[in-house]
C-alpha cells in the first residue's frame, strides 16, 4: 500500500498531467507491483493528514529497533483535490496492482495547464516540496519537484545522514516526456554517478491524431490493441570507474484490446549477462497473475517467481440489489469499490510472501506475512496492519478533526510478527 | 638468544584453527562486495618456524610472564580462502546507499556472483612482539610495529592485472590491520580457551582430547597454533590445568604426573603437610654438570639423560621440569649465553656441574649427597614447587630486571653465585660447618612452611616470607646462631635436627633414591633414618662445599657489584615473591 505521502505525490502527478508510466524506469512496473510488494516489517503506525489542499503531513511510529519514527511534511503549489478520508480513499489508488497504461498524450497540446499571469499565458510551474525526518537515525530526506515546462520535470532528491560518506547525497533527475518517447538524465553527487534513460513507444504517435481502433495496421508490429515500448539506460561513475547498462522491451495491451489484458517485458543487462522476463495477465476484473524468470548466462543462476493478486469488491448493498438484477449482462458495469486486496508470491527458493490489504471500518489495514518454506524451524511472520480512522475517532491528532472536511486523518499502522 | 621450535606438532592440528579463523573472518560485517561467507580452505603452517629472539624479559613469575621478542618469519606457510564476490560494481555501490536518493536503475544493477579463491603465501613477517602470559588472563601477543613485510596474493583473477593488483593491495592492508588489531584478540581467546577450564567449551575440549588420544607424541599445547612462545610459560600451568593423563614422551619433555607431583609439593609446602611426592624422570638443578653445560641443547641433554633418568639428568636447562621442557621445546642450539634467561646463569652451570660430575662419578649415594649438600631448599624449591621455581626465576628477574635483559640475565646468572657466595663466605673458614650451616640455612626457607623445632625457630625467616629460597636477608643474621648449636652436634643429631627443621630437605636424599626406585610416597618423610653411607656422604658433602665455595668466590670476585644490588633487591622484596634459588 502506498504511504500517504506517496499517494499525495501520485495525485500531484496526476493532477499536473504528468505521465509517470512513460519512463524507462517503470518498464516493469506491473511485474514489480505484483511480485515485489513490500511485506510490512514490524508494527508501524501512520498518522497522516491533508491539512489543506496544499499541505500534507504524516507521522509514523514504528517498532524497528526499540522505536523508530519519522515526520514528514509536504507542500505543493498545486492544490490537490483528492479524497483523504480513509473511508473515502479508493483502495485501487492506494494499492498498486496490475497497471493499465494510461494513454499517451501529447504534452504540447495540453491547454489545461496554462494560466494567465500578468496577462500572458503561461504554463503552470508546479512545485512540490517534501521533507522527511527519521528520528532515531537522524536522517533527513528531501524532495523537490518542479514542472519546468509541459514536457520537463525536474526532480531533486536529497538524503542527509551522518553515516553516509560526505554526509549525504543529492540526486538530480531531469525528465522529458514527449509522448512518443521520453528521456531522463540524472546525476548523483554520491560518487558522481551520471545516468541517462530513454524509452521509445512504437505504434501510436500522439502527435498524429489517428485513432488506433480505426486505423489499419501499417506493419506487423503495429499492434493497435497494444503498445510496444523499448528502452535503455546507462550509468557511469567516474569516481568508481564503474557503470552499468541495460535495455528492455515491453509489450502491453491497451484497454481496447479484446481478451485478457497482458503485459510482457524483457530486460537484459549485457554486461552482467542477466536476462529477466516477466508475463502478467489480468484474468478477470478481480484477479491478476504474474510470473518472472531471471537467468544469468555467465553464472547460470536462475530464479522463478510467481505472484497473484485478488481483489475483493464490495458487495452491492441490499437496497440496490433490485437494480442490479435489472442490469443486462452485456452492459458494462462499473467496478465496485474494492474492499480488500490479497497478494501472494512464491519463488523457487521456497520463500512465500502474503499481503492482505483491506479497509476495516475507516481503518486501512495491511497485514503481511513472509515465510521461508525451506527453513522448517523458522518462519518469518510479518503482519502489517494499517488502520485509518476518521478524524472524530482519531486519538492522536484530534486537532485536525476540528477543521474542515479537507482535513482528514489517515492513520495507518503496521504490525509485524517477525520471528527472526 | 633464540628459540628452537618444535614446529611439527603445531602443523598437525589445524582443523580447529581453520574453524576459528573462518568464524572470526565472518564475524565482522563483510563489505558488500563479498556475497558469501569466507571459508578457510586450507591452512598450512609451513615447515619452518619463526625465529624468535628474546630482547627483554620484563616479568617472570610462576603464573605470569612478560617479554619482548624480535620475531622474523620467512617460511612457506600458506592460507587459502574461498568466497563469492559480486561482480557488478553498481550493485555493490547502490546496495549501501539509501534508496530515496538512489537512481534505482531498472536492470543495470542486477548482480552477478563469482566464486573466488585466494591463496596467501610467501608471507614475510618481521617485527617486535610483546608477549604477556598470565595464568588468569591468558596470553596476549601484541606487535609493536607492523610486522608484515611482504605477501603474495594469488587468486582466480590472476589473469586480470587490474583485479590482481587491487586484491594484492586490499589484502595486504587488511592483513596489516589483522596483525595489529585482530590477532591479539584471537590469540587471547584461544589462550583463554586453552588455559582456563572454565573458559573451555565442551567442544574445544573434546577435539583436543581426541587429538591427544590419536597421536602418541602429544604436545598438549600443540593445538595452539602459531604459539611457539606459548610453550615458554605454558608447561607450568598447562600441566596442572589439563587433564591429560598420558604423559607425553616425545615432545613434551615434562611429565604430567610430575607436574602434578610438583603441584602437590607446592601445596604441601603451603599447607605444612608432610606429604612430599617423589619425582620421577626429573632433573634437579643440583645435578647439572659442567659436561652437560657444553651440550646445552636441552633436546640433546634431556634425552641423553632420559635413560639414566632418575637422578642423573644434569643439564642446566633441565633442572626444573618446566625449564627443561620449555627450552627443549623452544630453545635453539644451546649456548651459554642463550640459556641464561631461562634456567640458569653462567656461573650456575659450573656450580651445578661440580655436583653433577661428582654425582656421576659415583652412583646413587653421590647424587643423594649432592642434593643434600648443594641446595636442599633450593632443589626442593625447584622440585617441590615448580611454580615457585619459575617464580624464583622471575623473582630474580624482577628485582634485577632494570631494563636490559642482558644485565638482568647477568645478574640472575650471578644470583646463583651470589647465593652460594652469601651462604658460603661464613662457611669458608669452616667449610664443613658452614656447609652444614648453609644446608641448614638453605633449609630455612621451606622451614617457614614446616613445623620447626623451637631451637630453629630463630632461624625461621619472617613468617610472611613466602620466599622459599634462601636469601641473604634471611640468612645473614642467622648463621652464627645456626652454626654454634649445630657445630658441636654429631652428624646424626644434626641430621635429626635438620630432619625436624627441614623435613622436606632431609627428605631429599632419601627422596632421590626413592624417585629412582619408585618407592612409595608415603615412605618419604619417614625414612630419614635410612640415610645410608653416612660417612661417605659427609665427606662428599664437604668436598662439594669446598668446590662451591671456590666457585662462588670466583663469581664474587668477578661481580662484586651485584651483591649490593641483590641485597638491595632483597631488602626491597622483603616478603615478596621468592627469588630463585640461586639468588640468595
């Protein structure tokens, strides 16, 4: 489950119309969501609030070590109109599952981001500031986002920690999204790492107003029901004299595709000889499967991981059951709000991960467990519970409950039974 | 001064060392480039031992020792390690960075683990090492400077010069750190495990016992690898602490049983018990002969004397079990000057040799007389209380060690002379009596531990004096008193007297035959009347006294200055630890 701050960040991107999926870094996002979900570790309590449209705060208290916690604050210049009540949050926005790719957009054509300033049309330059302080370890994280132009986003991420060399590091990323392709350039002060990423989408070009459904395929690879993307990344560190490159390919079916939506990815690291391929399919409105196979041509090491995701929808209440009976079967039905999600993964080393995320009476609860079947005597148990309660019931920040409806308290807590 | 290592037993048991090295290498957090545990594949200590040279002996006692050595090693030991490393530098770099500010590459940081095998060979060490041995606290071995001179690192990446050089540089620097910082801790733990039964874990004991069962020529301390210097002070305590029953014959030139008997003697001295066990296969300092002095190699002399073991072991190095064993294990080819710090002093051999030659020329009786004559307490102190002998050792070293070991050694060397000197000058005009007196005086030290007849109560040194060897401070005021009552007494009465006075001492002459003939211990204290050959014995004693006095006089002439030092030292020490027998 996304933390509240990540949720706000996602909302910021969505509201400022920035396509996060159009980046090489998120090439394997679907497989990562279905397979690499984080199992909570220890008890953790999150108390968050969207104090205003521009300000959010969040506090966490955890049990790692003796006690650990963090406070975080977020400010955006773009007023966010998102539901922040835990009871009003759509679980689908919080829980990342099978990702349906958003349609590519031509950023230059967007007129929604223009504002009038001093009589001239200017694009909005939204900024976001975020800071997080981890208390026991005294480390500070900071994030600065700035939409420089319709196609450019600057991201500065800093970490300041006494234990790190040079006291911390700053990562600067400049992302360009041109619809058909996107590029990223990054620089990290830690060992002077320079990196570049690029992604190219075959097929539909948002710059030309063709409709994919009506267009005849221009070539065999022009699969209108799907999108083929290819990308590459390269990193180099002059200090370490080290670097890395990788390249990847992804094919995703678009929503107009008839049949089960599926996503296939293939990433290659030619230097290390790593091959990774994944296949994810959405078998139904509530069910998705994914499998990933890793192989190394030099060391012949291989890994297989299988995961699944099951959504639990709210049953229609009895009051509207008569209306449901009137619906025809071929009518498109809106999906009911999900009530809970169950995720599971197994890998060939016998490691099992389970995660159940649900909403329990205004609380968002997340329970997770991790097992190692090969070690009979020790099974890791992780249980994470994330409750989110309404302001009146909130114990911790009662002050927030007094203010307007925007101010909500989303309290989450995670509880872990790790028996290491 | 150098040591002779019996290196082979140390090679034999490397399994435990390997396990210890493996666990200690994996205990500290490993750098992220090492993915798997570091396993010690093979450890071979080579065929040549390191060369040790004593520079300074700072503290020498029954249960502690401190010395500075110069060590150099140019052997063919090698060590092979096996592990797996991460070949993707981006992976190791990013794994240690917080994920918030990490570029989070998609696949560029995927890992590739490569197995790696490293062999360290051609190790050249040279440096100064400080060894501190303490019975309670184990052994501490600290390098004063960085001992690593050069090292050859060969690995599976030798074909890549960049990696090879990087590995060589990294491992060399890590080894330097290991020698300076980690090795003392490892050795300390190992020594604690070896010496203190309470520290010994069951697992540690079982393999060691299994080892002792397997191999006949057992060196009980063989499993302490890289501890050649341990044999220095080890045998003393180790023999009492270990429960090995089988006396080692080949390597350990001391017998466990004898050590136990020595411990019993020590105890009997302290508890005023009448039980004094006889020692088999031991060499008494008094039996040292000049001939043996020339073949100073304990390794040579000890086996030489083994067959005639019961009493005729007359090597200097072997006058005490520990001192014999230690040099036999650790000392190099004997030389007069190489010996002193351990067991004896230049003058001592002559003194002893006189007695020993005399003893050799005659059988049985002579030896008995010699023991009686020379140093009754001292021998006893040596035999009965090996700890105190060694304590006498360091004690002599203590007051005399003022910094240069040579000086202290010389002082110690002269201590024997001094002792004889101090004892004998009053005797010289009346050698016989003086001798008697000296023998009596020598007996005084243990007298303090024994029931003493009222007549000799004046002779008793201060009760708090735990020094069991005669000292000038003890004896100087006494001789006159001692002399007069004893002089007119006939021999037998004197003997009786001395019997009362010095039970252990008197026990000595009968003890020797006993040890030789394996008499029962219970007969020890009571067979005084069985002293045979009374007249011959007395004559021989007088002759020995004359010779001793002469030698002592020579020493005194040579080193007149030491007397003051020694008296000073004694005055200082007062009731402190017992100096060695030769320090009067």
